[in-house]
């Protein structure tokens, strides 16, 4: 009888561990915040799948792309190498973070003003058990790159508006 009870308890725990509940909004926001490769002091949602952030100091992470106030993107690491290591205030520095585990792509646009870094995080979320309302396809799959790239380009508008305001 004791073995049967132990077996039943183990089976129940095994099944319970395999069930993932959907995340709350606060849990999802915290999960996105953890994917950002630098510390942020403020983080809040401004639109669905768009978050504003602020850092109290300069973030020296090299960008993947540089975006000007016209919306033109340049591949920074390939085009310029490391000709300047400090972010110029007239450009948006963009990093793309891919989290395959959470089926998520983050596009982080950073601006610089008075030695502080701030900007927007655009989130492309694929559908998972914990996030059932995401895209119905895996946004991290390389075969979907032609679909993901235009979505990221369209989401640059908020960052460009902010950059023009600062200039």
C-alpha cells in the first residue's frame, strides 16, 4: 500500500511539473526584462509588445545596427567595425536578442541623452504554452527571417520620433 501511494504521488508530481500555466502580465514583463543584456532602472509597457526603458548611466554595449533619423539602418559591426566606441547622440543603436527557449525576439533601440541611455524594446513573441497569445509561428526560426525583418523595420517609428524630438 505504501509503495502504491508513493508511486501515485510521484506520478501526480510528474504530471503537475509538465503543465505550464500561462504567465501573468507581470511575469511576462519580468521575463522580457531578463532578456535585456544590460541593467535597466525603469521599464514599463507603452503599447502591446512595446516597452520603454531607462538606464541611469551610459550603456557601452556595441550595437548590431545603427539607425538614423530618416529610418535608414546600417549594419554597424560589418560596416564600421569599432571605429567609435561611444554612441553618438544623433543615432539609434539597435541590438537584436533572440531567445529560442522563450520563442522570443527582442529589438532594443537605444538613445543617448546627457550621459543616460533610454529607448524602446520591441517584442516579437511566438506562441508557447506560457504565452498562448503570441504569433502562431516560431519567430526565432531562421526560415522566418524574411517575415521577422519587415516587422522589426515597421516598429522603428517610435524610436525615430523620439530621436527627432531630442534633436
